């Protein structure tokens, strides 16, 4: 018997299975969509591999030898396992247990992760989520190592080798306490906007200027930024107890009691938010489901 597995490929096992079922070279060839000589040649190779005739000819077709009958169930099991291996595993969110790692900014935590988690807990309570800070310089390497599964970033910072999908376009609004004098009619003009003190969120920390200042500069104007914080989380509390104004993304202003939202008195360029992921998880059923859920929760 030739025991070298290189002499036996999957097509030979499929031919043996068909011959065992059909007991006819002609019918086996039809089942495999092959010619009769091709199947006869495969039977010759099978006989060499197993050092056994495997089938003997009779007037009614071919009859398997005892060795062929011994092989029948193991061959079917192997073919079934290979077929299962080639089929993507079905994903059941209600019973799924996995951990997904999402890189997100402080902004994306509130604007995207909060509604995503609300939906995820209802539909897939066994899935854990780890939220990591975004590191633009290391993002590609993090994806390759499997340290990150999704990243919520802007198109300008997206590595070119990742899959990407747009989530939404964001705009800026003014946030201030509800009883602030500038909430009165005609209170927030460009002049009053520039005269009042401002608070700014600087995610990198320490900056006192941003896109609002670029927009003002194009008009030949400036403002006074007297507070720079690195997280949005503390900003609402500060605005409630001060006369400070802050220009923030609109999606961050939902459900903030005691604060008012006003349109800015000048055009400020917004930004787009996208989600990116690696080819490593692109076709995985669980990750596809998670991405679809994420897309649906931020519309």
C-alpha cells in the first residue's frame, strides 16, 4: 500500500465515494460531471494507493471489495468534514461569546459607542467590547496584530490598506448654559461670539485653537479661548457653572440638561466619520454582523 498522502487527493476520494454509491463507472462519471475514461483512470490510481482492486466487474456493474466497504464510511466522514470546513460558520448573536476591540476617540465614545452598546446589549449580551484610544501612527500595525478590530476615525487619517465605510457627516454648534445671556434673541452675533470667553476640547491636549479659529481667521477675526480640556466628558459641567461658550460637534449635544445649543454665527467646516477594518476580519460572519449593527445605530 502506498501510504504517502501526496498520492491521494480530494478528487480521488470523491470518485471513490461516487463509485461506492453508484456501483457503476458510468453513473459515477455522470455524478461527478466527468468522462468515463477519467473516472476509470481515477479508479486505477485508487487501486494503486490502497493496494486493493476495490471493485470487481459483474454483468450488473461493479461490486466493492471488503476493503472498499471498509473505506466507505471513513471517506464519507472526511468529505463531510471538508465540506463543513469550506462553509462559513453561522453566527447567532443571541448566544455568541467573543470580544471586539474598537479604537475610538473621546468624541466617538459618546457619538457612536453609546448607541452601539445600547443595541448590542439587547441583541448580543455575550459579546464584550474593549474600547481603545486611537493611535494613528500605529493603527495599521495594530490591525495586523489583531490588537484592533474596528477603528472610528476620519477619512484623512485612514490607512490606505484597510476596508472603510462612511458613517456620517458632522457639523459644529455652539454649546452654552441654558440661561446664558447669549441665548436671548439676537444674543449670539459674530461680535458677541468673539467678545466672550471660550472653552475648547483639544484631544491631543494643550491646544488653544482649532477649526473655529481657522474659520475666524478667514474673516479677519479672533476669539478668546481661556480653557483647553482634553476630554468632552467634563465640558458640560464647566459650561453649566460659567459664562464660557464652546463650539462642539452636534452629536455630542444630545441629552444635556441645563445647556442650550445654538448655531454658530459663522461657517465652520465640519468633518466626516468612518469605520475601518482589516482584511483579516472582512469575511468573518460575526464581524460582519457587528459592522452592520454599528452602521444601523448611527444613521
